[in-house]
C-alpha cells in the first residue's frame, strides 16, 4: 500500500470536492488483474461534460464568467487554464461551471474529465501500479484531442512536494510540457505564484483566469478593437491595408489559421511567447476578422519614439556628479561589506542600438571583449549599429565604465560591470513600431527563462491611449514581470505645454502598466547635495489616462498613480555613438570634440536618461540580493526614495532614487522569499525577539534626508515598517502591488490575505513637505476627484480643461499627434 501521507492527501482532495460522491470505485481485490484501456477510463474517470445538464446553469451562476473564459481557452487553444482567486476557492463549483459551459455552448466537441484519485489508489497494490493507470488515462485523453483534465488542487502538479507525490506530478507535468494534455485547475493567488508563475516549464502552457475579487488583470476588457484602430478603420477606404497587433491564446490553433485565411489576413511577425502577432488586413475586413472567437483583441501597430530627450545648453554637471548624487559611490564603501558594480547581471536595452566599440563598454580588463554580449536588429536585416545615438547614451548611463580614459574617468554609469543585450527597435531617427518592440520583448522573455538576463530598460514610449489591461506593450511587460524580469520604463516628457503650463495625465505607454517601474526625471541642478533637487518641468505626470470602451460606448479610464519614482534626468553625460545623427545634427551636445571617437561623450536630458539610472541601480540591488522579485525591487526603490519638497505624488511618485538606501535594504532582505507566508519575518535582522529595521535616513554629500517609508499603488499610497519587516504576499511573482488592497466605504484598506494589517493606507494624494510619503499638504483625493464618472465624461478633467487650481489635465488622445511631444518642452530641457 502507499504511504499514509499520500492516502491522506487523496482523502483531503476528496473532501474538498462534492463531485467525488458520484464517482465509480473499483474493487480492491482485482488489483492484480491488468485492466484494459477502456476499463481504466470508465472506472477511474468521470466525464463532467456528459453529466452537465443541457441548457441549465450550475450553482446559481457561481464562477459563470470565469468558467466561460476557461471553457474558451481549453476548447480553442493549446493551453490549459488556471483559475486564480484572491480568496479561498471552491473547486467543485468551478469544475461544474466549466463543464456546463462546454455542454451549453458552441464548444460541445470538448470534454472535461475528473480523475477519481481515491479509486485509483485504493485499487493499486503500489505506487507504480497507480502511476501506470494514470499514464493510461492521460494517453486516452491525449488521443481524443479535445479532452482536458480537471485537477482539484494545483499542488498536485508542483515540481517539488507534489500533493500526491513526485511520480504523479511528473506524469502530469510531462504530459502538459509535451502538449499532449490540457489541465484545468484552480488556485489561490499564493498557490499560483508558488506552483505555476515561478515555473517556466509549465507556466507557458497555462492561461490565467482571474476571479472578480482578484484585482490583477489577465482578461481583456471592453470592445475587441482598440479605440485608435476603430477610429482608423472607420475613416479609411475599405481596401486600405492596416497593420495590427493581434492578441490571442490560440496561437498555432487550426481555427485561428482558418480565420486568418478567410479574412485575407497576412501575418507579418509572430511573438509566440507573448501570444501576439503583427498582421496586415484590409480596413474593410477588420470587423469580420475580429468576429472570430480566436481573435481576442486587436490594436493598431503604432509608432514608438525615443524622443524622451532634449537639446541641452552648453552647460554640464561636474564630472562624477551622477554616481555621487544618487549615492551609488557610497555603496562601494566598506561599511556595506562589498562593492556593487552589477557583477553577474545582464540588462536588455531596447533602443536605437549600442555602439559596442565605445570604450565605456569595455570588459573588466583592457584585454577583455566588450560587455555587449548580444546584438539583434528587430527593424531590418542589418546590424544593431546605433546611427541615432540615443541607445548608446542610455546604455552608458546604466552600465558605462570609467576604466577607459583618465581624461573622462569621472563620467560613468551606475552598474559598470553589468553585461548588456543590445536589441535595436528604433531606426536612425529614433522611431520604431509597437511590433518591433513586441518582437524584442518576446526574445527577452525567451532569454529570461534561461537566466540570460534579469532587467529590461525601455527608454521609449508611445501614446498611452488604450487601457493597460488591453495594451499589447503593457501586457508584454506584465508577462515579463510575472516571470521574474524587472522592467524599467520611461514616464515620458510631456509635463508641460508650449505655454509652460503643467499638464497632468500624459504618462506614456508602457509606462502606464502597473507592474512596470515607471521613472520620471528629477533635476539636481548640478549639485551633489540633494536639498535643492526637484522634478523637471518636462517630466510626464500622472494619473494615467488610458482607457477602454465598453459595449455602451462609455470610456473607462485607468487613472493610476504614476510615476513610481524619479531619478536624475537633466543634462546627463554619457557615451556618444560614432557618426550618429544626434551629435552630427547638434554638435553642441558633444562634451569634448577633441576626444577620440571611441571615447566621445555627449549630454542629453529626459526621462529616457533617468530610466537607465534606475536600471543601473536595480542591477546593483540584484547583485546584492539576486533572489529579489520584481515587486520587492519596486517596493525597496520606493520605500528608500527621498520625497522631494513641494512636489506631489503624481509628479514624483514616492520620491527621488536613493541608491545607497536601496542597496542597504536589499542586502538585509532574506533570500528566496517568493511564496513565503504572509507576515513572515522579512529581514535578516529579524529574530524571535522582533525585527530591527534599518535607519530610514541617508547622508549624501553631507546632507541627511529621510526615506519615504512607503510606495504608491494604483489608487494611492501605502506606508509602514511592516512593508519591510513582514513579508507581504503582493511581493510574490504573478501579482500586482495593488492586489492586496481593497476600497471599503471610500477607504483604502488591506485585504488581510495578500497584505498584512498595521499599514497606513490612503488614496489622498499629497504635496510633499520633504518628509515621508504620508506627510505634506493634501493635493487631490483620488477616489472622489479622479475615480468617478465626472472624470471619465470630461466634466472635471478634460482635454485642455483648466482645473480650479490652475492645473491642466490632458486626455491620452492628445498624444496621437506624436510630433507634439518633441516640439517644445524637449527643445531646451531645464536649467
């Protein structure tokens, strides 16, 4: 007989499912008789679809919406479905709902089976015999081609400590990985993060179905066709070809191929890891193609821009200023116990290319090859040469070294030993497409699963028109973050108009994605001390104004608090690419024209420059603690940030980057916490006597300043020492930082499941007084002044509408004229 703990697990599964009582049990005395395939199937399997009553909903509609999505996934694509609920789950109701949906819909050719684990084990003399029966059942399911197996507890397929043992887990996992089995299962957010999200080998074979109470978003919302694409096809000749980004879970499915053929769709590029394609179709055929169930969402293949820079004056900050004012130099002092230069960390730079011959990218020794370890051009068949200059400058800020020349030694990036992956998505004018960006992100995903990189820098943007829930670039970023990659994104440079008025609501895409670390630009005014620092006038402000349109043509705006933090981004000196158009057209940006071509430097400004500052800091943090999840990294960056006096949350997020504080806190965080229990001690300084958090202050250039001690979330901010002393489940992979928060009676509160009690939370946005995130004067109440119908219909915040306090709020649609973003505020930068 099998071990008692396995039997106990089988009993536990049986107790959780009301379906168990209807199953047929085999007689144990016949265990030695070899059973035929048909006997095994009939004795140990229940076909839930056959038992569903035609035309009748089950369980009073419980899980109806989620069941529809799961049924669609398993019947139309090659993936299984995992239903993720933020709270406790009821597997029997969910299984019945999916089976009912399959029986009552057009998906009648699909079946959902449930295995009777108790009967299998009780009729088996040993584990090997039980495994053989399960293997037989799985083979039958695979042969049928339209059968999915329901697994009541996701822990059954866990790589380690499988609920029913390693042998059963391996059988199920192998079948899933070989595409011979689609599994439908159910999990809490914690289980999903621990078993599936963190395991690439099976993660890619599942589509996540989120419950209503889970605030994360994987399902699409609103109409299938994005607002921009709808506007284009409605105003185009029906024969005009249109380039579109298709999102679908049915990649490679026969029915999607048939829909593509019948609508005369031409496939330009496929991004298999992301479930996306670039296609071309006549404007008059878009609606026909969109009617296919396999075409889940269609967006316009828009242009993306690197125009996050400005033409600086002839002034530049003092040499070595960047690493001093951020505190990066201070991390290399003896008290931290080590020097941090980004050793062992790889960063993907998606930009205009990297001039890898520049000496800023040489190896650790003069004889070593450069640290650009990968080059690929995603816009043409040519090399990844940087003929524009933007990408080389960005890469130098993130990881440029000062080892190459005594004359310019003080000018260097932050993580000067990190390795770089050069992914060219922008042309010689700094312009690219969403498709090129997605193809590069698809490659990033593939490489990240082989531990070939940890961080992505996106110093480009497109108009944030479509809700982050549907936006293809946002969804690609979310996919990467869920898998463990840190994605750092520029906020944009639309903080003011040509008249110098402040504009709110022009965060770029994918900076409007909640899981991304969105970076605004601060101005250090060339001094190492930080008491005079402020947010640049050009840095884009939140909230995000991207939206979706429902079936009643009502707009629903995201209205998320962004950016997450700011970093120096005014007049930064970094590598200049040889024969690039930026310095050739604007020679005044070159720092020293007499320098050798491989040592030339230039000066640029913008959130494109502040973004790699944060990227370099993240590389140093991951060197100090390689097991930090992306959400831990994001929390630490914000928790240790310095609130800038006189600027609100929509301008600076949690505050200005503090590299020294971030690395000191990262070092104190325990290793391998992903999946830990809520409230687990988080710091190495925690013991049975309590936790001893670090002093929430830093001293840089002789000036002492406080940490914010909190972070901004979708609708407000959270503060408290418990953020760093007690593990919060929202730090797990596969979750958003806002998943643990709920609105109750107009108050922002912890849900008690993903975030612990003892935290101060508010949706009241503040004008900082330079202290912690919760100090300062009230600026705006998010729930009453942003998240209501008066905002979405333009009555309070509208396109160019002057608010009562003299501020301007802009709708994302104003960004559709991309030339505006480079015409005024980016010409001169800040003083």
